[in-house]
C-alpha cells in the first residue's frame, strides 16, 4: 500500500499540486493552520473531529473536506483501534489558472463551501468509488517509471476535481447530524470575515451581538477552538498573505486587514508564516523549485 511519512509542513514544494497519503498508528497533535492553496481532504479511517471556522465535523470513512486559502482549521485526533489514515490533495493557484485558460473554473465548489461555511462533502458509494479509483491511478503513476507517468497522474488529479465539482451540488443534508455548531458563533465568524479592516475588539463584538463579553469569549473558544483575539489575528494575517499573492503591496495588504502599525504586522507575519512579507512575495513570485 502506498503511504508516506507525515510531516507538519503546510507549504507546497511543487508548483501545481501535491498528493499525500498518510497513515499514522498513533494519534497526532496538529495545530490550527491555514495555507495559501486549496485542499481536498479524504478521510479513510481513525477517530477525528475536524474544526473549520467554528464548525466541528465528526468524520466518517469516505468523508471529504474542502478548504480554501482563507480557512483556519485543524483535526482533533483521538485514540482508535484503527490507524488515522487520509489522503490529502493540495492544489495551487497555478493549477486552476491553467484550467481557466480553457474556460473552466473548478474553484466554484470550494467557494460555495466557504460561502455556506459548510466544508463537509459526504459522497455516495458510486461517487466515492470513482474518486478512490482516480487516487489509485495517481499512486500507481507517481511510483512508476514509465513514459507519461506524470501526465497520467496529473490527469487523474483533474479527474478527481471534476468528479467532486459535479457531485458537490448533488449532496444531501444527511451529514449535518455529524456537525457541531452554534448559530451565534457562526454569525460572529461571518461578521469577522466581512469586517477585518474594522475594530474587532471584544467590547465591540459583545455590543454588536448583544452578548456579555465573558460569555462571548467562552463560547467562541468552545466552538472555534481558538481565543477570539488569536482567531482574528490568524484571519487577518491569512487574508493579508492572500492579498500579497494577488499583487497588493505590503502597505495595502496590512492596512486592508486592520493592522494600524507596520512593525506589529511585520512581527506577527513572521511569527505566523516564518518569513517577512517581502520574502514571502519573492518566494511566491519565483514559485516552488
């Protein structure tokens, strides 16, 4: 069986896509994170509750999560008789740009999942079988040494994306029974995402949503897994990074995301992503080697 050793890396080393098949016998601890690309996460086995933007998804074998370059997320992995096994497919912007050149925008399902704040896709047996077949093709081609291996693997990645995009809008609401959420916290998360350039201190949010600030703080941490301030900081930094990717200047990026002081932004950005904004821009423009 094709598997690889797990690492905590959250940046792409390849330009268009990365395919990872992980299997861990012992539970892992993975911090909240966000990345500059799209992710398809296919859950195979284990005991996992996955937190994404204030919602917690209790995963079943075959479940698929769709996250974009804005989502803050992490899995909560608990001991189980089964190993923690999953397939993770990372898709860079260049991958989608190439498809847009031929008139196809296959980011729609990711965007819709973000707009609905509902990232879980639970395919039926036929849909899952087709996706698993394409995954097997990728694994066979990536470990082969025949002419055209990379081309066939790349084609299988596109097949998975097309299968997901077609099946996504046929999903039912049956998976909602495995989602833990709080409507007030959902509204606060949405408000934060829509008002990042504004004052988002605790007092303001408590007044905005007619809640005591102590209750808001407790509920927010309970459902998002992060303290309010830390969530807002991660979100602002994530959007600032995306703006840099889209061609904004450093000044435009940090001011549009609610940072009033460049030095504080610089320190926070380096702490979160491990490099200065200017270095990130250079790395992103050059692309993975």
